[in-house]
């Protein structure tokens, strides 16, 4: 499933990132790599998703989060 489909309060593990090279490298520099845990904190009305990665909160647009594939953490 994509990160944009994530539910508020749930945690996921990044399975893959399918974005343009520059954007993918920027997310990696911020700590979002394959295998990283991601928590969905909030979902704003205009499509912005607020996530927590390695203790840092990020606001990501739907065009980015729909290209980040995640799997649920049990």
C-alpha cells in the first residue's frame, strides 16, 4: 500500500520509494530509507500528510506519499 493510504496513528515500514532521483535522494538525506519506520501523525485537508521519521516530523504532499510504498508493522 502507499503511504498516502496510511491511517492516522498507525506505524509502517518503508518498503520502497518510487520517486525522481533528486527527490528520492533528498528523502534519504532526511532519514527516510527502505526499512525505516514511519508513523502517520495527521492528514490535512489539502492532501498534506504529516509523518514522523526517526524522531522528526515531516509534512509531505500526496504526490510524494502516493509513491512511497509501505507495509504495516505488527
